[in-house]
């Protein structure tokens, strides 16, 4: 068995998980300082509100993920060139983004599609961070890539198709880096929380979950945004939840509407694809916003956040 | 073939649909007053933005459906008693609802469940309208019920499970009453528009479409709110679109979050289940709000509508 | 409350359903002749194996639906003309079909598509029956059509999109005619059984259920054949279950493979679309077999049925 | 660009894939020995019937995968102990299985579930092979595990949740070992073929695809067997296709019916979970057959295969 400590404002909770044999409950109850022993009924333990009732949060650059303000991550699907990533970084920084996304290792359905710039892409992201001060969110695709990616990234992104790549979850957990965990297109909310549990079980609590659309019969849009997942996750887990309206709609024309919907539904943040010239993008051009469209989106998001009494994100 | 006239602000459009043989295009082009002849490429014709580019709207009681303001319909799942419906009607009227919903004929999965009060329910709804001035929205389940229901209702609701009951669509269309057409749980957006087309083909344009959740693999919530459908329908059709967060979530605790999301995404209105004592409701208690919860929801909705520059609904 | 009598080989079962108040169990137990009182835990009662443990069967023309042999229903999607329906009827009769299908009232997604010949279609089906001796299976779309259709049809078909048209289920049940009830494209197995319960609750037990494919994310085929439903229904209900591989695949080239799969999985029968010239069909040409393809399918089906020790269907 | 050679019976095909720039078609056409240049329209190239029109097959132990006979793989979900795996191996060998399955590295939804015996499990599988002569099929979960697993396994299994783990696909492809590629629960048929393309692009053609059920709204069974995928894949690809009715139903009582359905629909083989004591299994007990149930299944499968004119599998 392994213990997990949580220091809440009113009490200290010690989570005890794993192990084939049952806990000797009576013996534990009689230990000094033990007030109560509460079995967690959900299959996920450390991820549950039963273990940690308050919302979790952690610092990322100048902002707090899971805090009262909204987190806005923006950037291109893939890092394509030095000029592209620097141009986007500057633009989204000016519009109000708090972190920069960009793929260096790209999971692509076809082996013949652009697979990302690899380490060169990571170095370009690091350069953008140095110039514009935005923390970097980028995807890691395999356990053996974790050390390399963790060297450059502020947040390790685990993509939707790797949500149940358990070796990768373990490696990302063990890295103790913040993790952005995307929901798989056919993963239930419980599946998502079980995958988060893998990371938490490694002692890593800096996780944000990301709804990015699920696969349904509807094909008018690329995916179906499971907007219900925002309040549903909020009731089940203490982990912050962000929305990726770019993937969840697949259509630039719908991104702002769904971004606003996500904020209205209570999301802790957004991750948005932005490209200087969407039509020339090597991947996901159809769903990428121009910097101008992104700037407009941020203004609308701020208006809604204020109407709901949520501070738009401010410096710590 | 049958013609459908639309008088737009800049031009008059005559829709010509039906008929097995092809139109003699050359002959039509040479008729006096004909500027252009435009084939509509979508399978739905009268429902498409190609036929009517502006948003359609129609008057309902003191408000305009599809206008700049939001329409809020509220009331119990089923009319259960005189005191119940009058209590709800008064409460939702005071909180700001514009129309009253309530089922008299109830489609129930089980033949042993409460099937509604029938005509008595309709009479109680009429009494509530007389007392509180709210137009009535109520479901009609079969073609032969249309004359009876149309006698009492201001809006004929066609339920999700009857969305492709084509005989009913024809009858509702022919009644020339306003229709609230709910999307079936496995209907695509195109299916929904094809069903609206049945009503439009009868010359009845006073239709509002309603997203009420689709059936997916996710079972953490009763249905999956297809929030993408709001902007997607907005781009494809001129018909107003409302959201039913009560059915689309199935959980009272999530209704407000999803109602706000719907407004943020651009819905023209909401339909919300309200019951004085949800735990004692004969149907859908799990997803019904109390009058107090509803009042709070309306206030939040108004705040968001204002932040988005949309007037909250006002008298005509 | 209403009682339903079932005379089994070993005991007589009296089903008691409906009613808002609880049964006085003690009083019932003390009635003369009462051996046991067994609550049925499933939401469907009369449809459950708990009520009737043996497989139900009923006679249709020269064969028995739900008996040891297989039922094969074949014919065109729509009755299009006298020559078409007579040609198909003769061909499928010669190949070994036991009943003729053909739509006179057609539920079509578009109001502008061919809607069927109506009563004229019914009369042509009756003529085909008179000439070739095949019982007729045809769809009824609305409660008020039931008397007309029942006058011509041996089996009333309730289509997938009407599976939860409860007024129609009640009317078909009350007609006491055999009913072929198709599963809706997004109906669960439990939903299907609840709809059968409506018919059973009217005292009508001559029902066959039909799996015709469900709607999923996969679009390589028109629908997804839920082959699991065959053994799953077999374990839950006593009602016979047939498969419609024409709709469940939507592709003539896959119909035979899936028909064989259905028989191998334990289906009680098949319903197959056959058209003399599929490319000229007014509906469903893509999934219709030619008479020759159908003849080949029947031979393969018989080979499998024999290998599984099931008599191919013989005269009563 | 990279070339892939296929020597068919009538012609030699050279596949040319990859590369950002377009092929100089005219130059290629004029090379000596070139008859025709055919663009492949599908997104998957090497996997398509357009590239290789004949069914592919390869030898595995004493049988041929993709040959006229059926391949039957059987064994426990997880290797749990020496006695367990040897007992199952002997039993399934005697009943007619051609290969032994068993998990040593187990992808589990929960981090607290049994994760497999790891290398010890691989060694036990090797011992079973030595004793009973069955080739071994076992899962590999991460690229860095490939060399270890390939040292013990005759077939590398890539699990459903790793179907789009592209680094793993590349590593398995590069190993040049036979691969059993399972379809992901929300993967389309095209997605599956794109994943196979990753392996093929590494020059590895010994692949069998495996339908193991997809995720849909239906929850009466663990997954929905996409039986349509059997003929659909058969029409699109030359790769052999097998069915896993244990996972595709999740219910031991339905496995035989669906196994038979798979064979009737044209599957090239089956993979079946067998455990000496299903109720005590550390994983998947609900869907595991006893050795006796498996023996009965094999007899039924053979009867159907013979009825369809397919030799049951014989020695090479």
C-alpha cells in the first residue's frame, strides 16, 4: 500500500491505496491522531472529491490553474517553423493567453502525414518562451520521450489517443511535471478519472483534465463537445478541467461559441488552436483561429467571466 | 410542385419544391420579375439558409421567438394537478419565464407509468394561461390528437421520440400552429432539419427547433448535450433553436451550468423543467428545478445575455 | 390492474400488471390454487423470461414463428407496381421465402421522396398473396391507419422510427394482429422490450422483434448490426427475434454474410429486401438483393441451419 | 519515398508511399518493365485491396493465418500462475486451438488492479509452448518492451487502447514479428486500417486485424460486436481478420453464439478467453469460457465451417 497526504484547511487526509490484502481497519482507527476512517466508494480514489473536497490548483507561470481566474492556452497545432511559432506566441501573448501550446511530436492517423519537428520543435518552443514569457504545453507520445520533453515543457500533454497508454501515464506521473490529460474520444468520464488516477498514484497532483470532444454518430462536426462533462467532472473530482473547443468542434467558425459555452458551464480554462495562416497549416487548419479571431474570442470570454463573477485571470 | 414565398428585406424568394419531374429552368428564368434561379444543394430546402438567409422569428405571447432576446419556457414535465400547475405557472411567471410548458399527453417508456391527465391536463393549462398570461407549450403525440391539442395550446410540442413520426409532422404542419420540434436522441442535425422540412412543406413556418441531448456511450449523464448543434444549426438554418438542459443533462444539479452554456453558444431560448416538489414529481423529478433554483437560473442567464450584448427578452 | 394468463406445460402463470397501488400480496397468496407469488424485477413484465420461461411461437401462414425452423421474409422495400411486386413474390416464393414484405406506406426522411402507393399498394400485396400464397408483412405508420392496414396485412410492421410511437403501439396491440416490431436505431435492448410490453399489455402476444442495426460512430456501413442483441434478447425475452441484414448493413454485398451471422447467432428468422432491378428501385436499392442473390442466400442459410441442427423451416 | 514490393500470381506490384513532393508520373511510366501506374485513392495504401488484390496469409506454427482454414487462438486473459497457464494450454490444445493467448503485461483501467506477471509471465508462456507446441500470442504495451516481448512471443498483440499508440505501432512494425492488431473501441474501420498502415510501412506484412467490439450506447453487453466489420474489412483490405467474441460481448454465455456468427460472416479466425476457473480469474472472468465450454465451441465452429465449404484448419 502507498499513502498520499492531503493537507486541507480543516483537516489532514491520508489516502491509502493499492495492495491486495484488506486494511486492518480497527488497527488504523486506534492509531494516534486518527479521527475517522472513510472508505472511498468510487473506483478512482485520489482523483475523487471524497478524498480531496476542495478544488485543486497549481501555479503555472504567472497564473494559477484551478484558481478563480480562467486559464487560456493558445498556439498552433504543430510547431512548423521558427517564424510561425514566434509569430503566434507574440500574438496570443498580446491577446491575453497565459501559456503557449504547440506540438513537436505529433500523433497522426496516417504514417505519411507530417509527424512534427521533434526535438527541433521543442527548442523552438523554448525560444518562444524565452522571448515572450509563456509557459509551454506540448505533447509527449511515449514513455521514453518523457525525459526529453520534460526538459523543455512546462506542462506535458497526453493526447486523447494515449489517454489509456498506461506506461505513458506512469512515466508522466513519475516525472512530477504538470500534466494536461486529454479525454479519449470514446472514454467515459470515469475512464478519464481512472487515467488521472495513474498519474496521481505516482504522487503527481499537478494535473488538468481536458474535454476535447467525444465520438458519436453526429458528423456535422468533427467531434461532439461533451459540455455536460464540465459540471459532471466538477462534481466528481477536485482536479481542474479545461475545454479544447478547437478539437471538440473541428470548425473554426464554431470555436468561439463553444469556448464561451465552456466558460459558462464552469470550465477552469481553454486551450485554443491559433495559426497565422490557417489555410496553410500542416495540420488542423480547418479548426485553427487567426490571431485576430483569437483576440476577439478572449474579449468575449472575459465578458462572460466577469458576468459570472469570475475574475478574468490576473497575475499571482 | 408547390411554391413557398419568402419576402426578405432585399428580395422576394419563391421556393419551388417537390415534384418528380425536373423544373424547366430556362422557362422560369424568362418569366417577368425573375432575377436568378438558384438550386438548393442541401437535402432540406425550405429549412435552409440558402432559401431564407435571415433568421426567422415569430411572435409568441408578449415576446418574439428568434428575435434578439432570449425565450424562456418553463414548467413541469407533466401537469399533475390544478394546484401544481397553477403554483408553477405563477412562480415561473414571476421569475421571468415567457411561456409555460406542461405535458398532458405523456410518452412514457413503460405502459405502466403515469400517462398524463389528457384533456383535463389541457384544460388546467388553459386555466393557468388565463390567470398568468403565459402562452402554453404542450406535447401532441398522434395526428388525430392535433385538433384537440391545438384548441388549447399556443405551441404544439413534438417530442424527441416522435421526431420522425411523419404523419404527426404533417398534421402539425397543416394545423398552422407554432411547433416546438425536439431533436430525437439519435437524430443527426440533418435528420432534424429534414423533419422540420415536413412542417415547412405544409406552409407552416412558425417552428422552433430544440436540442435536448443525444444518446452516446457516456452514461454519467442521462443524455449528452450536443452543444455544437447550437452554432451548427445556426449556420445551416434560419429557424430559431432552443436548448432543453433538463433533458439534455437529466440532473437538476447540472441544469443551470448547461443552460448558461446554451445561451453562451447562441441559443435563442431555453426550456426548463420546474416542479414545486421535484422529489414528489410523477415524472422527471431528478432533473426538475425548484422555483427558487429556476429564479436563480434566470438571473444568471440574464447576466450572460447582457454580457454578450443580447437584450434579455422584453415586451414587444 | 390487469391480468394476463399463460398456460405453460408445467404450470399456469397469471401475470398481474399496472395499477398505482401495491398488490396485497398476503391476500393473493391465500387464494385457492395459488402456489407462488413472484415479483418480476425487470421493468418489462409480460415480455420477460421471468413471466414466460419457454420461447413463444405463433403460426404465420404455413410456418411457425419462433419454432425450430427459420422464418424467411423477403420482398421489396416499397411496392412500386403490380408487375414489380408479383415478380418478386413469385421469385422469393420459389427460392424458399415464407412471407412477403413490401411497403405501401413509407416513412421517408424527406417529404419530397416517394411516400409509397398507400391503399393501392396494400391491394397489390393482397393480389400477390392470392397468387403465391405468401402471408403479407407491411408497415403501418399511424394509429388511424391500423384498421385499413390490418384488413390487408397478415403482420403489421412497426418501423424503427416508430418504435416509441406509443399510440401506434397501443393501436397495433389492440388490433390483435401479429406485429413485427423493429428496434429503433438508438433504442437499447431494454427500450425495445418496453415497447413490446405496450403491445403485450393489450393482450396481443403474437410479436416478433427485429434487430435492424443501430446508429454508432462507424459510417463504413449504413448501420451497425448489433449481433450481440440476438443472444442477449434470447436470454431476456420469450419473444421470437429476427434479423434484417438489409437495413443493418445497408449494402447488398454484405447482406448474405450478415444473414448467415444472424442465423449462426440464433436468430429465429430473417427479413431481406429483394428487388428485380435494385438499381431502379425507388427506395433502398443499394441494399436490395436480386432474386438470384436471394436464392443463393437461402441455400447458404439452409446449410448453416442444418449444421447447427436446426431444421430449415418446413410446413406445419 | 519508400518502395514496397508485392509479387502476385499475375503481376508484380511496387508500392511507392510517403514523401512530400509528388511523384514524376511520366518518368516512372517510361521505366522499363512498368505496365501501369495506379494511384491508390484510399488514405491507407499498403493495406488496401487496390495494392494487393489477393488475401494475404502467413504461417503461424502449424497453420496459415488468412488461409482457407480458420485460426483459433485461445487462452486466459492473464497468465496468473504456472499451473494455470499449463492447464489451459493443454486443454485448448486438445480441443483444437492453434495458438495460445495470455497476457503478461496487462493494460488495466485502474492502477490498483493486477498488472500482469511481466517477464515471469512471458517465461511461463514459453514453457507452455515448449510443452504443448502452441505458438504464443501476447500483448506488448510500450515501444521499449518490444525487444523483450518479441524474444518470447510468436505474435505481438497490440491492444485496443493502444491501437493509435503510433510509437508502439512503429516499434512493432520494425520488429518484423507477426502482429495481432486490435481495433480500438471507438476506432472506425478506416482508423484501424491506418494503424495497420504504420506497421506495413515498416515493411512488416504479417498482420492480423482483430474486431473486438466497439463502444456504443447499448450497455446490455460490454461492447457491441461490429459484425459488419468482418465483410467490410474483407472488401477493403487483404489482411486477415479475426474476431474476439470474449471482449466483444463481455459475457461467457454469449461467446459461442457470436463466435459462430463471426465465422459465418467470414472471419479468418477467433481469439477466445479460456480459464480453468473463470470465477477465480484475476481479470475478465465474466467473459472467460471453461475448457469444456471452449471444446463445445470448437465443435460448433467446425460444423459451421464445413457447412460453408471452408476446411477446418489442418496442418500445413
